[in-house]
C-alpha cells in the first residue's frame, strides 16, 4: 500500500472532485524507487496511480487532468507508456521538465478526478 512521503494525504475529495497528490515510481512493497529503465519507472508510476484510484473507487476514466513532471527529456517514451494507460478517455495534461524530484525520481504525476 502506498503511503505519503510527508505531511499530506494521497487523495483529497472536494464535492465530486478528487485531488491526487504527486506519485512517484515507488515499489509499494519496498518503498523505494523502482530499479530499471525509464520504461519500467514510467509504468510503475501509472500502476501507483491506478492503486490510489482503486482505493477510492475510481478509475483512469475518472481522471480529468494530469500534471506530469519529468527529469529526463524522454517525453517520446513517456507518451508511449501514457497512451497504453489512457486509451480512449484522454484527460487534459500538462508536462513539465524539472531538475529534481523527491527521492531523486525521474517522473512524478499528480491528477484530478471527477466522479458523480
């Protein structure tokens, strides 16, 4: 089970909106950033997002906005992984390239979901 890295919650609900805090490519069983290539880490961050969504009776189809923070400039590979998860119901998205992320991760995603 994923846990926040600091004094915050992973999800905050306001009316029908769910604000999902930044998620990293952490292996839930170890609490460490997943080892391997960018592809594995990009997939892990989406698997973590799905875990948080499922714990709140949500799915990727409920996501209306995503913000992605990437350390590497490998947005082409990220987009390939992104399209595997968001197939038909693409949310609005912002992609920001950054110099540093918590735990020296190379990707972080936060999201907003809406469910009636």
